[in-house]
C-alpha cells in the first residue's frame, strides 16, 4: 500500500496556507476546517507507527486504508473551493459585460456555501471516527521514520549512470558459441537458445552483450530484438518483427498497420526466407505450448543456423521453446562475489573506497546477502551512496527485510528495502509509475507533468519552479536505480528517456495495488478504492467494458495505452468522462477518437489533458476553455485541427501547451494571454505563416519549440524580450528567416528593455535553410548562461560568431551537415568549460580539425571529448 503520511501532510499544508484561510473564511466553513486540521494533526502523529506495524495486523492495515481514502476525499472537497475561487477570479479580472458571464455560466454563492458546508461536516465526522478507532491499536506518536537511512533528501545533480556490465565475459562467450553452431541437417534450420535465470540476474544485459558483439553482427544477416509481454499475442509479435525487419532491409516499404493476420504471415515468411537471422525474444512469460508452436511455424523459413535467443525466468518456458536435438538452454548463474563487491563499492563509495576501510567488512556482509544478483547489489549500493556513517551501513546489513523470502513474481526484498529509504513524496512518485505498461518508454518532462497534475511535487522553496522540482525527483530516483536504460537526447538531461526494470515495475504495482489498476481482459469490476486507471488498447476498444464504469467518482487518472491495431471506442471515452468528477489526468493520446466530447468542460479538476496524435479531431469544444485548473494541454499531432478556441486565453493556470493546427496565423488565438505558460511547442503546422505579436507577454515562458512549420516566415520581433526563455528549439522550418523584421521594435517603445534579453541555456537549430549565420539578437544576453548549442542540417550556414569565445558556460557544441561551414572562430581555446564537440557532414571543417596537423586543431585540442565524423578523438593521444 502507498503510504498515508504524504496525503495527510498535503492536506495539512493546504489547510495551513494563508490563501485557504481567506477562502474558507469567505465560505463560512473556517471553524469546521480548523477542527479538521486539529484532528489531522493528531492522526498524523501515529501514522508512521501504524505503517510499520500494519504487516502484522490486518485491521490496522484496513484502518490506514480508510484514513487514506478520507484524505483523498477531503482533498477533493478542498479543491472544490480552489476551483470555485479560480473561476471567480477569472470572472472578476476579465468580466466585461454579459458575454463573459454567459461563457462561464452562473453559480449561486449561497447554494455553494451550503453544499460545501455540508460536505466539510461529513469529512470532519469521518476523521472523528478514524481518530477514535486509532485508540484501539496502542499506537505510539512518532514524527520521524527510523526505517530510513537518509532523513534529508540528497542532492542529485546528475543521475548515476549504471556501471559497465562486469563479470559476464564467460557467459557471453558460451552463449555466442551456442549461437554459432549450425544444425546437422537432420534437425530444424532454426533453433532456440533460452537464457534462464531469476529476476535481477542480468539476463537482458547478457543478451545485449551478445547481440552487440561484432562476431554476431557478422554471422547473421538479420538481427531482431523484441520485448515480449505476458499479454503479447501472436499477431503483435509478428507485427513487431515485421517493423524491425523493414527498418533493416526494406527502407522504401511503408508498413501498413491494418494488415490481416494471414497477410502478415506471408510477408514475414518472405522476409525471412533464405536468410540466417538472430531473433532475441526478451522476457518471455507465456507458458502456452500451442501459442509457441503457432509462432515458431512462421519462423522456420530462415537459413540453416538461424537462432532464436530467449530470456526468461521460467524453466517451463525454456522447456517449451527449446529445440529437440538442437541447442540446450543456458542457465545464468549469480555474479561472482568479487565482481558483486566491486559493483557495490563503486555505487556506494565511488572513488573513495580506500578512505573508509571501516566500511569494507560491513559491505562484504551486505553483498553476501544479495546472492549474486546485480540488480540487488546496485540498488543497495545506491541507497548508501555518499553515506559514510557506519550506523547507516549496519542498518542495511541488519534490516529485518532480509528475513523475508522473495515476494510474488520474485520481487527482491532488497528492492523493498530501497523503496523504504525513499522520502514520502518520492514513494508516491514511484508508485504512480505502476500505471504505465511494462517496458514503457518514459520521457522525463512528460512524467513530471503527470506528477505535477496530482500535486506530488513539494518544496520548501516557494520560488522553485514545479518543473525543476520534478526533474530533481527524477534524478534522485535515477540515481537510486529505480529506473534504467537511461538514454540522453541531443540536449542531455533536458531530453532523456528511461525504462523500469520488470522487478521494479512489480514492486511499484505491489506498493500501489490498492489505488492503481491496470485493467485487463480478466477484470470484472473496479474496486471503489482505486484512484488511477490504465486501459490497454484491446480493452478500451471493447464496448462491453462500459459496465466497469459504473462508479468512477473517485478516479483521478485515466490513461489509455494504445497501439496501431486497436483504437479506443468513442462511447467508452465519453462514458469515462461523464462519470469522472474528480479526474486530474486524462491521457487520450493516439486513441483515434474523432470528436472531443462536450462533457470535457465538466472536468473542473483536470490538470493534464493529452489529446495528441488524434489525427481526425477537427474541432475542440468551447467548454474545454472552462478548465481553469488545466496545467498541461497537449494537442501535438492533431493534424486536422482547424483552429484553437479563441477563449483558450481563460486557461489561466496553463503551464504547457503543445499544438498542431491548420491555421495560417496564431495572432487571434489568445495564446499571448496565457500568463502562466512555461512551455510552448508548435509542430507540424503545415499552413502556419505567422505566430503572434506581443509574444513577450509570456513573461515566464522557459521553453519555445517550433518544428515542421514549412511556411513560417519569421519570428515575432518581441521574442527578443522573453527574459525567462532558457530553451529554444527551431527545426524543419524551410522558409524561416531569423533576421527578418528583427530590426523592428529594436528601439522606440522597447528602448527600456535592453536588459530583458533571454538568458538561453540551450539552443537547437535544425534544417533552417535560410540560416547563414547566428543572428546577433539570438545570443546577445546568453554569454554567461548558454550550455549547449546544436546546429544541424543547415546547408547555407557559413560561420559561427567570433563572439563564441565569450560564452563562458558553454559545455556542448554540435555541428552536423553544414557543408559551407569551413572553419571555427579564433580563440576557441578560451572556452575552458567546453566538454564535448561533435562535427559531422562538414567536409572542409572536418579536414581543418583533424589532429595533429589540421589548421583548427589547436583551437579544439583542449576539449576532452571530440567526435569527428563518427570517430572519437582523445586529445591526450596527441
């Protein structure tokens, strides 16, 4: 169960704020809420003790569940006040005549006070009863959680990148030997090599070592890697294999996602015919022999020596999928002790192992308890990272969690121990990830938006941006290895993706099981305690699932996980919306709905609405502009959307807007009035020629992204005065001239704004055909802030500015496919902070930068990492 401490803390924070004090006084319920606050404070003092004892007392666990339910219901009631207050503030600030009043409708303040007073009284009575029941359990008052090693959240400026795979060279060689074996001609041309082992051993990591080995690349004509889920059907596997084959050998073929099964089978056989291939099926759970026989019959067309490499925790799966008379499976064993110890110390003490000999013996004892499982070793090492107090290490070594056997599906006690060390808000954020499908590709900024919508981001520094708090949380979880497969984009930590290990996903589902539900085909009902729902595409397309939706009044998240084969039923979506009064997150991305339900305007509490990649939506209901709580609105990829509702300006709390529209101009769109906007992303607007003037009214905008707008001619001159702008991304805008009209408003009415230039940290420019050089206005205020500069695919770009030497914070410079750029500025050796330089597709420049005789080599020889046309160059070698 997700712990109850955080919901209570959140409620008390709301009740204690001065804004709520005034609001509740106005509504006449201050006295009731004061009593509620007192009761909450009393209950909070015993919650930590109750959570620790609940594993041994079912009634206590039920009591905690009732407490948490009451907290969530109380928060819903309090948010009603906030929603009403926002509505009235907007009316007060912008009301000019009857038109505005009609837009927002009417609300009787007397009726509102009466209704809310009644609800507050009911909530207070619930907490009175809960507090009374707590006396039956003899709970001790405690304000600190002694289960945690770390009481203060540690700083994590960068996530720990997992160490290189160690101790698996012998395993790699033995598996490669099995893959290189050819059949004797009597058995099947395709044989199966299962890698079997318990969760966390590193089966996938070993398979990746094998898959990326140069000998394997040369031996097989085709290599295909797919991740297999428990509910993965034959058709889905075929389709995924087809997509990956097409990427390798049929570059001009456009894959049709709606092909029937028979046609898919034909194409798959044709693609594999006569080719020696390696197919890796990672994390197989399905133990149905018939399903495997059906799939295998489609894979027999490969040349002699083709192999299917399977990773699985199940020996039964290995037995079913193994080849008679062919290769045998490979049983992966635990990592040798010395390798485990080295990995643990690297994670825990990094380079300071020799400075703390008193911890070495304790570390060895901890590692022995990990049983050679790398995931356990890494995770516990991260728990103790930077902790040199002997008591912290002894706490981990002697923890009672070691006495537990592996939990359901093999969840390691060590992972639960790591979870226990998290602060309450991080526990909530981690548990929330259980709603996403297994092997889901997370993106940092998107996950932060989800957390933000549920109020999970907390900071003692009121000036800290919510997005920055969320990114700090993410880095903390990454540093503790709750996520893996970290992949950085071109702009480093600002554009990164990651996944969860299966065991971590299982752990998230275990701790969140009462509140989070992934609806599958076996689901018969939705328990009343569930607050967050995820529907797979196959389920969201089934009309008979509507019977599940009888009671969604408490649900806060509805997430649709879709694919190209299955589309979400329009009636199903409408039913979800109409029955979800307190919804905070609604993700309908890629669901293929054709019409946005008008009832969306009733989702007063919704803060995150994702309608992206719904290619048939033409219009948005006007009622969507009544959602004053909305923080994120994603309309990217809605290629048929004719226009934005003009009243979008009333979304006063909107922080992120991503849009695609058929409009020629956004001048009348109302975007310039979105005073809370932090991120504006405009993409795939094929008709767009003009943005909007007065863009400088977006005074807190931090990120501006414009991509695939081929008719966009210029940027508004006032962009020069976006003083909060940190990130600027411009890509695939063939007609865009960055200098056009920029001399306008350079003086005159804006002569007093010379000190309000953007302080950019990241600039990304790609495929801007008109770009000859970087315009002066672009980097004028960023000499001490710019960290990353990327210029790609600009065929007419000729020169970097000589002033580049003054950019004292520059860390990364990437230049690609700019053939007319022939030299680097003088004095680049002054850029002592520059850590990496990448140059590709610039023939003349590459020649001048070649070590050691290139004319520009002395300018860049001080840079630690240089990538020149794909070749890594180390300055120390010259």
